[in-house]
C-alpha cells in the first residue's frame, strides 16, 4: 500500500466510478489516482466484484438463489480483493493521463494564464472539464470558491491551502462550501490534474475578467 497518499476520493465517488456513472473528466481523475493508490484500487476491485455478482444473479432469473447467496456476496466486501497489475509509469503523469496527452510532460501543450501559471485543457465530454495545471514553486492560485465540485490531484510537488497539505497522489475535493487559496510548496514546481463540473467562483476582478478566455 502507498502510505505516502493521505487524501483519497470518497467511497461514494469510488463506487460511482465502479458503476460507470461519473462524467469522463472525473473518470480520468479516479483512474489516474487508482494507478498511484493501492488502497483505493482495492476498494474499487471490491465494488467491481460485488457488482459483477449482482449482475450475474439478475441475468439468470430461472436459477434459484441458494440460502447463503446474499451472505456470500456481502462477504466479498471483507475479503482481500484480487488486484489487477497497476498501470504505473516512470514519468510524472500516470498512465491514464499519458493516454490523453500522448506522452509524459514533454507532450503537454501548455498555455500561460498569468503569474507564471500554465494550463492544458484535456479533451473530455461536456459534462465536466479536465485540465493540467503548472504552478511555479511558491506561487499562489487566485482566491476562489466553487459553483459545483472540483477535484484536484497532485502529480508533482505539493500545495497547501486553508484545509491541508497535498502531495503527489493526494486528492482534494472542494464543493460550494469551500473557499481557498492554493499555494505551491516552495520545494518544487507543482503540477496538478484538476476536474470540475461547474465554473469556479473568483473573488478578484482580474480573474473574473479572464475567466471566459481560460474556461476555468
């Protein structure tokens, strides 16, 4: 298990990923996290196993279930899940992200958004957006809130905000109740994957004016 990851997606989000009900951008986020996190990958494997058993039972209506069938399915939640070989990569970007950009960081088409910060929009469905963010060491993102959900996973370096400290593999989940100012750790430039299902809510005038151009 990777003990260096301290912030994970909720079990509800992981279950939705297993069930296939998340938008593409959030699927990309979870797949990238799973490639780095043994703990969450084991949970998803358990959800997949139980879901598969339920589907199998429902698809054979002529076969009567044994008295212990339900208990057997539920016991799978407690049993160690068989893990698929992790899709790890030697680079900064996890394998699912490399599939989207066509390689590691050298393949990313960065665009400046001001104050040394750069972003790269990733092609996903219109239900939610995904972007890579490059934040210079010690630089701060504009103070902002959220109209919906934002999930941010650190891929390189780290950042800190009013809630906690987030390093490689950590995922921060922000909803409309959260307002924060992420600041990249001074030790290294910070690279993150951020996915949102609604526009951010900026306090400053300049970020609000630039928001339509950068689709944040």
